[in-house]
C-alpha cells in the first residue's frame, strides 16, 4: 500500500478545481442559497485525510478522522422544539418554536444570514451555517450555539465553506458537511475551532451533497454526483468497508429516523419537489406528500411518528408537519414571511426557560476610559496585555488579551499553520448578558504588530456605547504607534479603523489610521477625546525652548472609518516643567516622561 501521507497530498492537489455539475433541480435549489467562499483566520488544521476509492483502508482513514464512538440507536419518546430559518426579522435568522407552532423565539441576530440549523443528538446544542448577506463575497462558516441561542462559537475559518446542511455524529463530538466545491465531506470537531479532516471519498464521484450521519454512528448517507450517469444515494461505513449504492434517486436533504430504520429525503417528481421515505436498506421508496405542497428538507420527530418539512404556500416557503405516512399535513408558520430548513429537536430534552437578550439601546459613556489593562493571567514571558471594556454594546464587559501567539494557541495547532506565523495574537471573549460563563470567543493573529504589540486601553469615541481598542503596533526611539480596532462579536475578528477619503499626507485615505503617542524632550504626540471627536496633536518645541508649534488633526468616527473634519497649526508659549495644552482629555491612560 503506498504511503498514505503522500497519497493524501497528491489527491489534495488533484482536488483543487470545483466539481462540474450539469444542472438540474438540485442546482436550482443550491443557487437559491448563496454560499460564501474563502475567509480568514481562526485555527485550521489541514490534516486533509482523504478517503480513497471506497477501499477498506480509505474507510478506515475516514473512521479515524471522524473519531467517534458509535452508540446504539434509540427512539426517544415525545416531541422537542423545531428550529428553522425565517426572514421575518428582515434577514435569514434562526428561530425555534414548539412542535405545534407556538412559542416562537429568535435565536440568532445580526446582519449575516444564519442557515441550516441542526440539533445535536442530545438536543442541547444547535449547529448552523453563517453566510454573508445577499450575494456578498466571502465564505460560509460553521457555528455552534446552545439550544437557547447563547454561547455561539465559530468552528471553521471559511477555507472550506459548507455547501448545504450539517449533520452531527451521535456522540455530539463531530459535525460533518459537504465542502462548498462539492469535492469532499469535511468534519469539524464540535469542541474546537478548526477543521480536522476532509477530502474525497470516491474517485468515480465528481461531487457530494446532503450528508447524513446514521443514528448508530456507523454510516454516512449522502448524495453522490458521478462524472457520468445518474446521481444516487450512497452509504459509507465510517469505520471500514466498501462504499455502496443505496438508491438510484437524485435526492436532496437526507434525514434518518431516530431508530435508524428509515430515511426521508426530497426529490423532484414531474417538476415539483416532494418528500419521500424509504427503508434504511434503500427499499420501499414512497412519496409522502402531493406535488402542490412542493416539499423539501424533511426532519423526523424524535419518536418517528411525524415529519416536518419546508413546503410552499402563497408563493412563500413555510414549515409543515405531517404524520410519517404522509397524512394529517398542516402548516405551522405564519405564511407572511419565508420559513425553511426545519430541524426537530430530539425528544426527551428539557429546554430551560429562555432568557431574552435583545440588543440594548446605545449608552452614552464618557470618552475618557476608566478601563486599564488588567493583571496578567498567562505565564511570565508571554508579554500579555489585557483590556476589559464593552466592545459589542451589550452592556457587558468583554475582554481583549494580546500576547505571544504561542501562549494563546496550543503548540500542536500551530505546526504547519501559516496563518499563525506571527509573533503576537489577540484573544477576545464576549460574555452573553446574564449568561454566566457562556461567552463567544476567538483568537486571531496580529501581523500588523512590528516592534511592539500591546493592548493600551479602550475608548468609546462616538459615545454609542461600543468601545474601540487601542493597540500599540510599533515603536520608535521615543514614540509608540497605535491602531484603533473594532472588536464586534463577529467571525471577522479585529477590524482596524481606516481613514476616510480624502485623508491627508500624514493620514492616507483607505489605510488604517496610525496614531503616535509620547515623544522626547522637544516633541510630543498626544491623542485626546473631545465631544465625540478624536484629536491627534503633534507638538514640537522651538530651538530656543520658548515656543511650542502644534499641528492638530480632528477626526469623526463614521462606522469603521475616521473622517478628518478639521486641521490647524498654531503656536503656544512654553512653560517650565509643563506640557503644551491640547484640546480635550487624553483618550488613553498613559504616563508621559517629564517635560
């Protein structure tokens, strides 16, 4: 048998181009769900274990990559909540409701689209896909949150964005999905922040879709797209064995019943989408709904007695429920908005009483910060600096920690990861209001740091209740240079504030604003805040030590840009043992050397 590592590398090189797809109803559905492409920076470990040719060795590699312990399939009793996607809030967001359509509650917020919610087997968590608004360029990424919408964490960095839905392993440790180029099935560890494996399963298949993990953990069912011939449903043993053809059906959105005995799916019949069910061995295929409902995306109730699915009513997608034999169909959602992608929570799970956490109104705060770097919590030698402030406007203190990359990321995740070939990195934690220890968090590299890297402090420049982080990124003989970063709770991570056009020679338009601080005996650089304005002032003492010449630039914050609203130059008499007087108090607590 050839060396597995070499074979993996070779197959990854051959898998670079997207798979061809000659069109069809499946593609029409996929095109309706705009997907993001490549993105940025969280830990990604490209182990890239490719499963080769349906062979025993290839399947064994798949089993090791998924790293799950199969559990006996059981059929829970009762009905849990139904998570779904709705645009009733103006963009695609995830909601949850009771099985009878009551008690609707929004779980996700923000400008990004949140798609394909999928409950973990124990019903405690929901995995989902975050994608950009409309047709904006960018990747789709996999996230996990608690069942009440709290403690959302990003699992993937967008390098391999999911094409469609997600599927949990029965033990809740792993999430599988089809990569955006349809070239492979990838898996992400649900307790980590990086992709752990991915690649081709069968050379004869040009692409993949609609992966679904069997309840006993032994198989993956998925739609295979051959280079030639018909699309079909295939079955792959996770721990070893040959890839097998399950049914010659061009299916979409596969769903196993909780007892593992049946598989539901959607497919096109005479130009309309319908829901089908079959036995786990591929026999007994039977349509469950009529063509008028246009059914897609089936999901089973925990006891297997009902199926929820996406149907159509008044030219809008809606959530329906029917009995497992197709009878008793009725609509659950309002009919006014578009509602889709239902996922039924496994039964027997007690949901806590939800605690609402709406975005608060902006809070007017003093621009003079009181939050100084916190005491160190990392080992000595990590060059840690920490600032606590409200970076996302939810009236809850967030924490930004800057330190050596090796102190923030485990060494085993750094090997071979070029994204983290930076000396310094930043870790940001955004606790949820009233959420106890629940928090969203992430680690990003800081390539902008040169001779220095330090979290200096935070300031709310425009008094909107959201603080910006001051990050020292470089230093000279007597001067430090800093950027201002936005640290919203988002997969983007830190976003530097830039200079709006037209800018100036000192502050070029379109570039991160680079501000100077401190100085020497004859020159000082000040940064002050006054009436929702940022004031940068450079003072130079005359050769006779009698006069300060000051150059002042005043900025206004507009979104993520700083607009220069005024500049002026003026002189000021020098007083012994005193700094020159500038407009406004200092933005950041700082000890200047004596004049």
